[in-house]
């Protein structure tokens, strides 16, 4: 049981509108006054995160875009809910190999769009890691994203290998990425160890046995 | 020597003997720094649960008891299917647990011991005092702040313990109070009190076994005579006692021979399950059910992840979220600010998180570890089945 007050001063929401465009029109009605409104952003982002964890990547992205339609340009240090949204979007982009398409606001059809999505994910995850140091989940996500790009493999291996040494890799996908990197580096023993961890963690074996994603 | 001098001498000797039985002197326990004790109570956020003179109550967003009261008053929005569970869980925890503003109420030595190693004072109450991160000196300082007057000269004035026992039965004190170690007190059907209020009364009644260590005799007598004068709003009813009756009851409570406390039942450690245990199950049955309240996700809690994550009750932020898989897999911050895995093996090979769960059992049995704080903090240990679930999940590689 967790107390999470479901009220926000509407003025703060109104001030945030020009940056992200709050989804709920009720917040616009207050003009210069202060009005208590019910916060609906938090449960929407929580649902988006749940969808991500269930592997429903497009649904997760749609959920984020409903709350933050301009998420692509949101700064990482703005607030904790924004950080959550950015992370969800970045992971969804990485795990679709950049081919994330959600409505009009987000496209991943052409090679350029996919590459741009992966680059955006890496930049975003770097910023999130900088804003929140020593967060193994963000470090794992960054490692997974970096592993998608050839020129970042060494950095990815360093990050994920370091986390694995401390048993702090937070996702099966992180171990899968580590396994692929170690395989590419010729480390059979390390590959087997990472694959074993991935297989024991993963909801679906396909997560671990996917071939190396095409480098972008 | 004549008859009368001998007779008088014997009479005086007998009187002195009786009087000596009626007199007890209890010296004060060692004294700490009361002012520092007040500061420590602020630092450890005692005001989140307790009302204490000289200690500010916690702000609304952190006040545990007031949040529970808001739930019971219908002020917290919650899904209709979970609200009854919340109400049942918090009903016994809606009392501000006022520490009486009476310098001579508690025995300092007991307060000091209780702070360092809390025991189950209120057996009908699910949670109990958490074991905070206090040094012995700090516990002494807080004890001195709460019990500045400690030495006691007790004059029983021929109070009669047998009469006291009879009065306890007549007044049906056993309806709410346990008194372990003496023949059981009879219960009578409770008065018509609304369900949640009765839960609170029953839950807050302490086991009278501990009273002799906990309270000074004069304080107990005052309490029995006028509980509302000592703690306004207390659920303890006024038993309507004369001064003599109060002394009789006090003498019984304080001096009745006590059978040794029963040895805690050694809970079995169940074998690891062979069936698959995934995160959804262990989260639903253990982490989200029990741990999440203190080890939450700060991003969904306006930056407050609870005392076990972002800090509170004097605990440093440990960055430990048990709200989701990522959180658990991210471990915790150690004393040097470095991340450590919850699954790292301890000296005996037990994963850290499992060790904490088993340590709580040991604490309840009176064997607190100095190196490992038992979890869940301030709650009964997890059941053998719940520990088995966590252990099985870990042994299977922590499936998502």
C-alpha cells in the first residue's frame, strides 16, 4: 500500500503545457487561477511501463505519447515522470531495432528513421544515466542500446560486463546483448554464462536466442 | 527480661519485616543526554507514528498514522476492490500512539532496551516497533528524554496481589489484554463497539507481562485510576477503581510470579520448490504485498520511495526498490554508496535478501544480528511458504 496523492496544482500543469502539451483539456480551463485537478499522467505512464515489461512495445510507446506527445525533445532532467517516459520510449525503440512506429508522432519505417531512433535512444539513455548515476537498470538499458551499433560495442561490453560481474544486470535483454557481444569477441565461456542467465530470467526463450540485431 | 519488652520487641520486628516487604527501592538506570535524545527522535522521525512532547509531528505526506486515518475517513481515493483490505489493515494503526507527557511514566532501562531490540509488546497488533539504526548511546539518550525521572521508592501500603487478581477478572481486563505467564485472564464478550474501533482497542492493549519492566509503579497506579488524564483519547476504558483497588491490581501486575516466556516456535525452512516461480507470483505474494510500502518506486511517489529506498526513520537512502523487477535487480546502496546485488551470497552462502528475511525470524526469537537487520522491518516475519517462494525464485535464476 502506497500513499500517492492524486492531486496536482493545475498551474504547474498549465505551465508545463507549452513544453509537452498535456493530454487533458481540463487543465486548460484554469487560465491564471489555481485549480486542483486529478493527476492522470502517473497511472498512464505506469501502464505504459507495464506494457513495456510485457513486451508490448508499440502499446508502451503509444501510452507514452498520449501523455507526452513531444517526448522526443523532452530534456532528461525535467522530472521523474518524464524520465520514466523517456526510458520507456528509448527501450521500445531499441527493442524494435529502431522500427518503432506509433501514430503520426513517431516513425521507424525507413533505414534512416530506424537509425535516428536508435541514436535518439542512445543519447537519451546517456542523458538519463548522467542525471541518475549508479542506476543499474539505466546502465543495463544503455548497454543494450549501445550493443545495437558496431562502433559502440566496446563500450557496451564494458558496461554490461561490469554489471554482470556484480550481478546487477536488470533484464534478460541485457544478458542477451552481453552474450552477443562476448560471442563476437570470441569469449565462449562468457557467452555461455550470459546466455544461461538470460535463459533463466527471460519470459520467452526467443529473447535470448535472437541473432545479433542488424547493426545500424 | 519481662514479658512486655520482649513482646514489644517482637511486635516491632514483625512490623519492620512487613514494612520491608511493602517497600521497594529501584535505583535509576544510567542517564544519557535528554536534549540529544529529543534531537534523535526528530532525526529518526518518531513523529511519524508517535505523539511526543517536544518532537514535531511528521509532515502530512510522511505521517503514517494520519494517512491511515485518512483512509478510514474515506479521504484517500482507492479502487473499491482494495479499499476494504486497506481499511482492515490500517484500522489498528490509526492511533497516534501518544507517549504520555509524564516524566515518571516509563522505566528508562526498559525504554533503552526496547529501542535497541524491540519485542512484541502488543501481541494483537500485527506491526510492532521497528528496529532502528541506533547505537547504545543514542538509545540511552532517547530513553533519558522519555524517562527523565527514573529512580523509584515503592510503598505498597499493604496492597494485596490476590485482591488485584480478582479485580482484573472482575473488570474483564482479559477481554483486551493478554497477561502471558500467569493463569489466563477470563474474557467477556466485548461491549458493542463498532468493528474497526474494537480492532483498535484490542490491538493496542499491551501484554501485561512486560508492565513490570516498562512502567514505574506510581505511573501504573495513576494510569489505572485515570487513563484519560495521562493519555487523552486512549482506547483504554476507565475501570472506575478506588486508590486501594488500583494498588491491589498494580501489585498483582508487578509481582505475580511469571512462568518463563514460551520459546518461539522454530519455523521450518521449506525446501526449494521444483515448479517454476516467476516474478509475477513472488511480487504478488511477497514483494508488493509486504515490502513495497517501504521499498517503493520514487518516480511514482513524488520522489518518495519510502524509508527503505529514499530514506526515512533515520535510515540513510539505500536506493532499494522492491516495486518492480528492475528495482530488485538493481540492488541497494552500501555504506560507501556503491551498488550491491540483493543476491550476493553472505558468509554462509545465503543470498543477502534471503538472509534479511531469515534474520527477522531470529529477531523475533530474541537473537538479533548486529550485521543484518531483519526484514520486514517492524512486521512479523514472512511465513515459511513466503520465504520458500522467494528462495525458490532466486534458486531458479530469478525468472522475470
